[in-house]
């Protein structure tokens, strides 16, 4: 049975789940969520897809999961990939996934939305400035960690990489320029060389160009 992932291309959290599925070799397909026209806020979506009103949502037969980190763990359990090679790595992967959700992707996703997807006259300059300060600290943490290693945990791709990269391939401005963070840049390039890798706008339906 083909796994379905309800997602949309602009969503870095959706990308985390989609890239895990894509690189795992599992059979899957994206199902477009029209987020910008209110799909996730509709009563139908909340009653039939996800009562939290969020994307991504993964459906595999009778199993329905939301939250990208949970979906990544499901992919690991089903494919045997990305969870770390031993117990120590397993917990370190989880540590970085939680760090990303709290420190990196949460700030990057919100800031990118405020800077690019709101009308210019509604963009809160003070909030954006505060967020950019927090993001700079997160980028520095990740960049320093990657200074002498190929992957965030261990010697191969794990969910730590697939989580932390979630927003970092997007072209819209949100306080991140790859040239300013050379170790992150090298790591992102290395990850993009993995067989089957695709950019978020190529992997999932939906992009700013579609709405232009």
C-alpha cells in the first residue's frame, strides 16, 4: 500500500517528513494541502485528516500520524534507516530533532512566513528583528557543530539531518544565507547529493510561483 503524505511545498515541516520518505525508499505519494486558501482550517480537514489542523499528515493504511518528527520516526521504524546505529546515537538524534523543533525550524518557519507570505504592510518589524536574533544563534550552533563532521550524528544521514535541514533549502529570505555559514552550506550540499534527494518545491506540490 502506498503511503500518503498530506503536505504542501512551502512547508518546511512537510519537507522533513517528505524527504525522509523519499530517501527511505518506501512507496509514498504527496497529497496537496491548499494551506494558503485555508484548507487546514476547514471543518472537513479537521474532521477527516487532522483534528489539530496541521500539515504534514501521514496515512499508511490504518495508521495516521502528524508532527514531522513522529512521521520521521515511523519512517525509521518501517525502513530501518535514519534512527542512528546504536542507542547512544538514537538519543542524540532525538536531542537534535527536539532542538531543531524548538530552536531552529520553529523560528525559521515563522520568520519566513512573516517576511514573505504576509502583505508588506502587515509584517511586524519588531517581531521579525527579535526572531532574526534567535535564528542567528541557532545557525551558529549548527554551523559550529558541523565544523569537523559530515553529519549531525554519527557517520551517516539520520533524522537529525532530515529535521534540521527542513527550512534551509528554501530561497525566500528569512535571515539565512548559505555563504554566511560555510559548514552548514557544505552539509546541505552533501545531503542534496544523496540518491533520490529533491528540493522541497520539486518534491511536494505547491510553491509561491503557483500562487503568483
